[in-house]
C-alpha cells in the first residue's frame, strides 16, 4: 500500500452500540478507562468528495477498557455541517474544499458572519475540568459531547463570550485542575493588526459545575502579528512552568488572498502561503500574569503543526518541535487524493523531524534588535508526526522521551525517540502480516506505580484491511503486549488526535 489507500475510509453509518473486541495477549490490569479519538470519518456524499484530509466530517471513536476487556463504538457527529450536507446533498466550504453551487454574495456573507455549519469539529477531543468532553476544530465553535452515546449536548460559540476571538485551536494545554490554556485569532486588533489571543478556561469546581466551558473564559494576553498583511497559521503552541511559547512561522494567512478566494471561489487553503525564507519569530508570555517578554527572538525558517514539549533550565527555554523544512512545505499538498495515493511519502514535503530551539532569556539583542535562537535537528533519520509525551507528568518540564506515528514511509510504524540520546530509537511496525495497516497517533498511559518516565503503555488505534484493532505497546521497548480486534464487519476511520480517560482522574468520562 503506497499511501493510506482504502484505509482512508468514508463511513456512511455509525457503530453506536459498543461491540466487544477479541483480546489476545494481556492488557495490564491498571489500564481501565476509555480511549477517545477524533478525525474525519466521512469524505464522500453521493458524487461529491471533500478534497482535503482536513475536511471530512467528524467521527468520534471510543475504546472502553475494563478488567482486560475492550468494547468499541463510534459516532458520526450530527453537527449542523453534517446534517445540512445530508439534507442539501452538497458540500459546505471547508479548509480545502469549496461549495461549487455558491455565489459571491453568499461567500462574503459566510466569511464575515460565519454560519452554524462551521461546526465540523473533526480535529481533537479533550477533557475539560475532568468532567466534560469537547470535540474541537479551528473555528469559533466547539461541541460538548455526551461521553456515553457520543452525541452532541451543546454547541458553544466562543465569540458570544470573547467577542474579539474569531477562532480557536484544537490543541489546548490542560493543567492539573482541568483548566485549559488555548489561543485564537483576532483578525483586526489594535492598530488594525491581527492579534494572537491567549485564553484561559478555568477548571476546578467552577469548571465542573458550569454548563459550558466559555462561562469560565478570560483573556491572558494579546500579541500583535508581525505581518501587517495577515498572520501566521497556528495549530498548537507550548507551555513551560511559567511561560507560553508561540511561534510565528513561514505559513502565512494573507488577507488579500483570502478576499480573492471569496471572489474566485477558491478553497480557504489557497490564502495560506509558505514564505520559505521568512524567519520564525518566537513569542514568550508569562502564563500567570499575561506579561509579554519584550524581546525579538528569532530562529530559522520552518513550519510545525505540533510542538512536542518545552521546559526551562538555567535561564533558557528549550522548545521541541515536529518540524518541516520551509522550502518544501505546502499545506495544500495534504489533499485527500495525495494522502490516499501516497504521493507525499518519502518526499521532503512530508518529512517532519524532531528539532530543538534554544531560547536564551537573558541574552541581549544584536544591532538589528534581534536575538537569534539556535535550532538543531535531533535526529535526521527519523521522520514522524503526531508527537506525544508522558503528558500529565512531564508537560512543560524537562523530559526524555517522545513517541509518534511514522506515515512517511512503509511499513507505517509507531516510533520512540530518546531526546537526550537520539541514537536510541524504538519502533513498532504494522502491516507486515499480509494486511495493510494504518496506526494512529499513540497515546501514553502511565503505570500508576511508575518510577521511570516511560513506565506505561501506548494505546494505538490501527485501521486494517481485515479487522481494525487496538494495539497495546510496552512504552519502554514498543513491543506489542496485547491486541483487541474489532469484528470484521465493524469499521473505524482515520483519526488525528485523542486522549485516554482513566477511571481515577476522569471518573465521569471513563
């Protein structure tokens, strides 16, 4: 299989009643809870197909693990976008797809007054205040879900509570009490510049008792864009014990091209331009006070979807990324056809490498009023995406291990990299038993009695030509210790992100 092939599925129905999986091997007794995954589950509607991997309609998946048994279910979310697509038999515009039947008046109206069909929450699913479940995308809307049936309970419009915020990301950082730190964009802030808005949704008892997340929203800081003609695309950011760390990078959203896309009915992705030589600007914000560190930190041009981690040491911040070479990156290349056919595999266009940026907080500016921060590649031989760490214990702190999914070359695999000793690499390869297989982002679950950082398991949702399955890997050496196969007539779909709700910390979600 050169690419995702037939495993990039388009489901036409949900599996709402949990089905029991057949377990081989032994799942550790301390793995009790639910693995949630989210991604584009339906691309095809009659003769129409969404054209970009980011555009398929949202489908949430759930593996419930209890006393060694596993049950699986999924739900095509009945968002306004999904329901109206079925009713009208037409695709609503999304990141890389257009509404072929629209007129210029409708396109401008939908741009300045985003419709309710902007709720295709197909990127991530995350817990809020330990008790609530939210499906997320990169618009102004998010959906609160029922953890039992995975149905939508409430759609939240961030703009109703933070009017300056036009959209938010799908990668919040979650603190110990369930508080979220996240970010969005204000396209017309002070001095008519776009501003990156950093937001806190307070957790704790206040969050647990709230009807929805935006009741507890507050603005942390607002950072002006360095580009007067637009702003940097952003998918995530990083935090340390004391700081928010955010990069303005080479992929820029251009206001003029955005208007042109409305006039000529081009996809929104056409307004995203890779400025290959644009330096990466580093913004540091005190996450407790909102103070912006007034220094002009820069590093080499690059692009990242996913930050790995960041931490403070000796008046430096070390920022780790899954990073693409700006000379080869183009977000429009991640189309449905290219991913299905594998046209990007083994090319620099899809080669994300672990890189580390060293940010000296006490260094003074040069004569250009800039502070250059060195960026080094950790391991040039290991391409991977969807990086994860032992998040609940080491996010924002010094750490050693990162895990990820290799969709760069065959066979697809899950990998582990020692950031302190890059020669130490482990991998778990899939699809070597005669059946094509596509592993998801791995999710780390820590052993409650852990003494070491990698004492735990990885949970991996694997799509397969035969039976889809949940793969349980020993996080130390990536050896598969258990597998839970779903009945062959029940199919999952491609996912981006998710998390594991254990029965101790997320009792109402497990």
